[in-house]
C-alpha cells in the first residue's frame, strides 16, 4: 500500500516548476495555464511512476484538455483526446443522476422504500430502507464490496434479503458499492428498463457524451488506455454483478469535463435532465467536515486543502463515520466545492467543481495512485482557475 502524500511532496506539487518532456496535446490553453497544469502534474507523475495523466479544466463554460505521457508503456502510444480511462466510483454520480431523473418524472421518490421498486425484497430489512439511504451511503452498515460468490442479480437480491443492519439506517456513513448497485436497479425498475440500456441510450446521448461507455465498443478498444496497479502490473477492471452501476464508466477527459459542465448548468441540455443533475447536489447528511449529497460530496467554498484531504481520507472510505441527517435537506448551493473520487485496480480519477465560480477540473491517470495525489493536482489547478492567470 502506498503511503499518503507527505507535507514535503504536497509543497512540491503546489510550488514546482518542472516540465514533463512528453506532452501529447495541450489543447487551446490560455497563457500560463499550461505551465501551471504541468507544475501540478509532473512531480507526482515522477514520484509515483505514472505512465499517463489527462487533465481537463473548465472555466466560464469553456474547456481545455492537457495530456501527459502514454496510454500504454508497452506500445508507447501517447495519450490523446480519444483515450478512454476507467473512472471507478465517479460512475456512481451517473447512477444517482439516473435515479434523480426518475424522480423528476414522478417514477420514484427518495423517501420510497427499496422494496417498492425491488419487490423481491418486501418484508426484509434491506427492503425497508429508503432510497435516499442508498444514495448517501447511510443504509446501516453495508460492506465496501459485494461478496465474490455473488455473481448475478438473483444472487444479489438473495444476499440483500439476508442482510441485517449494524446501525440504525441514517446514523452512520459506510461507503461502498452494494447500496449504489441497488439504487441503480431500483431506478431502472421504476423506469421500466435495464440500467445499462437507460444510461447508454437515454442519459449519455441527452448530455452529448459520445465518448463515454459502460461497454467499450470493439471499434474503440484501441483507444482504451492500459491500466497499471500499485505494483505496476497490468490491470483493467473485471465486470461484476453491479459493475455498471458502481464503477463501470469508461470515458475521455473531454467527455468527463462535459459532465462537470452539465453539473454546473453550463450546457444547453433538456430541462428535465438539468433538474435531475442539479438535484443530486442536495445535501442530506453531514459527516465529519463534509456534506453528503446524492453520491456527490460537498464543502463550503473556499475550502482548505486539509479539509478535502480529511473528507477523502481512508478513514472516510473504509470506516463507519457518524452521519447527521439534515432536516430539511440542504437545497443545492453554488458556493460549494463538490467532488468525487474514483479508482479501479489500474486507474485513478478525481472530479471537482465550484458552481458559483463556474470552474472545474478532471484528473485521470492510468495507474492506481493515492487520493491525496489527485487532490493535490486538482487543488493547485483550481486555485489558478479561480484567480488571475498571467
């Protein structure tokens, strides 16, 4: 296990002036920003031995994309605008949005019981949960992963039916994949469809995300970056029973920053989808120094980097943390830093944006690296976006 970024390395990231010798495409960056992005990325790339990093930024509705390094050590192919990355749990934000779209259409309510949409779970503790518990990681003690011997939906529902909570629902935040998987199933059931089909045929086209996939088409396999784990072994995700709902998105930096723009209302899209997206920024619980939205996590802005590091720490991911319900829920605000991390065994992602400032950043790497590194990169770039760049 890699050690968290230390104070010295964080200082280096925020002040370094090293330039990576191989840069694939820096887009149409305004003067000074390209250097700032390099200075944020290069020290960590070198320190962690990362083959490639793609950065996308948006400011006032305009995006720029920067590529550093290669998509594969074996082929030495440079990263480019078509390179596909695994984004891990950033995928959960799409699942929450599909459920929110169903809510906008009157197909479900966040106060609904799970069993209303998954009838097989009637009369069980899991079936009695509210959908909002699934979207906020507060069901009462689900594990991080589905057991390995659960390999299809029928087995998954049987496992949910046997589950008993460790804590009263709504009192502890326990981060994990199973609850989001169940949310995706419930949302799809309410819409009368299958989750992956709804995402790929309804949601992504509505957002103009033409380079985002739950299943990479054969014609695009050549654009699929090779991932590397913490020991530098080749790694790509293995599909699981709730892979699509919890961690299955593959996308480009440009498409993912379009997702950020949609979340800030900077695109012209269908009003129902915009309502659904914005509603996912509603705050339902506070836990530690962070407000838990529908999958997204938010902090009052401006936010010190130390608060982001604490809110995205291993303790927040792997341990139960007290949760305090907000009654009534906090309406979506624009004066907040909203973020989500994502990891697979061979890829790392981080997305952050501030709606009031209309700034955002996407960090994608084809290696497993600590969350602290991703935050350090993003924070340096966001500081630059929120101030004058000469």
